[in-house]
C-alpha cells in the first residue's frame, strides 16, 4: 500500500514545533527510534524546519522522534558497549575453537601421511 494523496502533499513543519518545545522545556534531547540519531532541539529545528517535507514524512517524525534525557542515551550507549564486548568475546572463543580444530585436523593429516608411507 502506497502513501495516500494527503501523505504526498506538502506538510506544515509547524506541526513539529510542539515536539521541540517539549524537549526544550524538559531540558532534554530528541531521539529518533528508527535511525538511532540524537538531536539537540535546535539541531532538529535546523534540520527539519526549513526542509520541504510531505505530510507522510512529518507524521513519521512525530511517530518516531521522542523526547529523551541525556542520561538515557548514556545508559543505552554503555549497554551497547557491554553487549558488543560480550559478542566480541564469543567471537574470539569461536575463532580459537576453530583454530584448535584446524590444528587437530593437521595433526591427523600428518599422521595419515606417515601411515601411508609419506615422510
């Protein structure tokens, strides 16, 4: 299903102002749940207020951009770092296991060569 006629029409960027105002009053940032981008309220304004947006784009921003405090971004980043470290450790263990398997296979290969008369 495509974008409706209304969705394709040029939107009124003023509809984004309450979001920016809410962030400013709460002394918070704006976070885009889709892209993972963090915006200072005035950066968001600079990015979107002079841009020609259709109603669909404005609706998407209003649905996906939320007001978040700075510390929630820090906690999320710290969690990502921890998770990345865990994933990295798992990857290293897996690679070490593969290397050990490969070394054992080489020992079997060399023993097989000796058994077949190769020196």
